[in-house]
C-alpha cells in the first residue's frame, strides 16, 4: 500500500491522488478526441493508463483502442490478466502478433534488446492507429521509470509516443494506490517484464528457452509463489537456472525445489540455484 506523505491525513492524501487522476483524465481527452492507441502489456502502469484513457473517452468523447502485442516473450499469466482487465473496463481491445523474436538483433540479448522490442511494438501500434483512425499512441512509462536505464524509452522518443504518466508525475506507488482504491485486482500485481528479461544478458534467446522459463515459472506460481524470477545462465556452453524470490517466500521455494529441479533437468538445465540475495529488479542484466 502507498502511504501518504508525513503530516498528511489519509483523507487528504486520497483527495490529492483523485485530483491528480482527474487532471490526467482531462489531459487525455485531447488525445482521445484525435483517437488514441494505448499499448497494454497486462501490467499495472499500462493498465492504469488504459483505464484513465477509457474514462476520458466516456466523459469527453473520442476513440480509444487498447493494443496488446503477443509473442513467445509474453508470459501466459499476463495474457490472462489482459483479458480480465479489458473485459472489466469495457475498452475496445485488439491482440496483434509481434515478431521481435524473429529479429536477430533482439535475439543477441545485448543492452539494446528492449530497444528492439519497443521498436517492434511501436511499429505495430502505428499500423493499428492508421487502421482505426487514431492519431496518437501512448504507453505506460511512469516517473518511477526515469531512475532506470530504459533503451525502450529511446524507441518511444524516436517514434513520437506519448507517456502521460511521467508527464503528470505519476509514480508507481501512486498508480497502485489509485488502482486499489478503485477495486482493481491488478493493483498488487508484481512487476512482470517480458520473458526475455529472465535470460541473462549475452545468453542467446530462443523460442524454446522462453517456453521453458514460462512453464517453470508457472510451476512455481501454481505452488503458491508470487514474487520471484527464474534467471537463465550459461557457463561452458551449459545452461542453469537461478531463482530469485522474495525473502518471505524462500521457505516455499525450498518446498518446491525437488519438483522444480526435476522439471528443469528434464529440459536440459544442469542445476537450479536459490539466490540468497532474493528478488531484485534488473537481476537479468548482470
């Protein structure tokens, strides 16, 4: 949960967030009037932006199309979250197959991987915008993302993509709180970047590797784990897995170790390790 600043009552804090959201919605109305495509990955930030844009459309008019690109790099559970969310808010939504995993530059898995991925996303978004009579495209980059190195944002700037959440100074904790206050289950969803982020930088991405990670993470999720990453490493030409998890889920991870290790070895991984430092963002770039 997001806590208000010192000396601010809970009521005043909620009122401030609501006013901030209202300002965002009014601002988005200028883009919905022209037709707006919003890239929706199934995550909290992009979900919040889709919701705000659809609310602006309903109040002020215009057109909104939520776009989700689908490929082997998208986790299965994200697809389910996308379906549930767009059904609940009633926004017009399209699925389009993307082909970043056919791009040799993307598969190299170097520091520009996310740039190539977002370039493909925005290429598709421009096509969807043209086909649906929309003039603008937006994605869920927030002010909290400014502290990270984001090659994908470079692609957004090159393609004239809007990022209203950062423009209106929305941080991730504020976004989660507003989603919680409005009863969206998505509010407490852990960060869920693409499956390629699980493969350590420099390790070649393959479709089979992405399927392996997705299946093995589903195994852990079905076992009750919530905040974790399964990272793929390579040493002497052999692949092994490193599990990062929240400290309070390490005991659960150990309970699932035999099942995970057996399934991983069946898929060709030589061993599975548990990272005692726990889950952390950016753990796939070291």
